[in-house]
């Protein structure tokens, strides 16, 4: 039995390649943290949520009763994946922010069923642990899937995608992660996606829709406090990574819906006047009591506005799917 288990493990590993991209002379590690701590409204980039513990906490968030986004998107995908696979045809699958790739299985299964050649799956994530976990699960479940993963930011990965094998690429950006980008960042992101895709390639976007604010706010203020732990874990990650001295007991989670910007804002609120150091960055941040660090925005969209923003970068809408309540939507765009 042990020999069989080792053989299975070897076959799986032989179909997984994980590459950590060398960012070379680009922005130094932590420069975005240092800049964010100097702003009048202090900010931290959401990518620092996702150390190993942060990835585990986010997986727990997706199963919470208040957090409708994941299960609603998953139901939509379950209903539309065969139509999606028929529209796209044989394609390499590239996923931005793949995480543990649980929803991805639905798309992979549909593409494998329809295609003839082995499917190349290119997951991209800043968390190597989550990427490896998702890759191992997929190759174990699908013998005709090969994984060429990239541990990198979206910007770095889009510029260094592996050579395509299929006639087309299907790029996925699910979970309404596009909502974490402000309008300017969204435009830059879509421009980079457009450059990475060729005419005929496809982009699949999952995005949260504007709805009753109470439904939205509950999703980011769960009764079990998992989202609060996820938010605070960012400080623990920064302490470890940049030799910091954030005291998590002196900060509190706060999330609210901003109706003017149509976005959830997640903040960490300083309980008192204090000073925090990040020694490896040479940063000292001073806080007044009640001052906040904004750790995330999560924009909620009206579909015509989002479609127009995507189409401005050389895409054409092909299909849109939603749930019966119009809480969430998934849309397929074609690169022109």
C-alpha cells in the first residue's frame, strides 16, 4: 500500500510545476507598505492578507453563512460551465488569484470533458502554500491536467505567462477580486490582461453586484469573528515579514458599506495613541486613538458600468450569467 501511495504521489508531482517569479529590479519588497503607512489615510495592500494562515482563514470565510459571494458564484458556475466550455473551445486555463482552486474544479471538469488534449492550468497566486494545495488536488482528481503555477503578483505573472499549448487561453478572475481594485487600478489591470491575451482569447470575470447594504455588510462582519481574525492576521504577517511590533490586541476590525463609492471598506482601528515600527523597512508609524488603516476595498458593481470598463480595453461581451436574486454575476468577454 505504501509503494502505491508513493507512486501516485510521484505521478501527481510530475504534472506540477511551480515557479516563483524573480521580480528583479522592480519595486522592493515592502515598498508598498512603507508608502501606505505615510498616507493621511493609512492603507495596506490586500496581498498581505495571504500568508499561509491568512489563506486558511479566507477559506473559512468562504463557508460562512453570511458570506454569500463564494457559494452564489459557485452555483452560477455549476449552471454555466458547459455552455462556457462550448463557447471557449480548447484552451489553456489561466487563473488569477487561484487560492485553493475549489471553484476552479467546475471549469476544469467542463474543459477536460470537452477537450481532447491534456489541459494546461496556470494558477497565479501570491501564496505558494495555497497554490500548491490547489494544484495537488486538481492533478489528483484529473489525470489529464498539468499545472504550471506562478507565485507572483498579477502584474508580474501577466508579463511572464508560460508558452501556450492550446489555440486559445481562457483567463479567469473570480470571487469579485476585481472589486479590490479602485477605478484607476482596475483600468491598469485590464490593460495588462488585454496585453497578455491574443485576439480570440477569453476573459471570465466574477463580480459582486450592488444590493441591499445590510446583506453586503453582514458578509464582512460575521458572527463568528473569522473576518476580524483574517483582517488582524495581516498585522501578524507584517510583523514576521518586516520585523514589526504591531500589537494585535490594540487594533480592532471594522467593515462598513460606503454607498457613495458603492464599496465595502475594511479597516483596522487603533484603540489608542501608539507607535508601531517595521524595522526592516525603516518605518515608524504613529497612530491617534481611533485612527485607521484601510486594508481592503470591495467594490460592488452595476453591470453596464463594469461591462463598459472591460470593453474599453479591447474586449467584447459574449455572455452573462447571474443568480435569481441578481446578487452576483459571471461574465465572459472575448479579446478582439
